[in-house]
C-alpha cells in the first residue's frame, strides 16, 4: 500500500500536520481504511501542506555541543 510516511511522525501543534508527511493525525489513523483514490487525492495536497510548516530548531545535545566545540578548536569538556 502506498504511503507518504517517512517515519518522522511528529505533529505540528499549530496546524496539526505531521512534519514528515503532512497528514493530520486523523488521516494517519484512517489511512488503511481509505480507498486508493482517496489516498491519491490526499497525497496531491501533502506537498503544499509541508511547504507551510516551519519545524522548530532541535535542541543541542551535549554530544553535539562537544563536537561543535572541538571543531571550533574549543576545550575538550563543555
């Protein structure tokens, strides 16, 4: 079965769209019950939906902070 899922699976709290595929939670839950025509029709609007989303920046982890400091010539421990 064709699916736009790319395993990101995080819903935008403002729009309700998934950051990965652009579907709503209800559309994701009902996907297997949709007819092939309904799935194709929905997939045509997903690129437009995704274009409206702005994903929030990810939090910097300790590991990435240490790697960035080393790359910038900083101290070994942060």
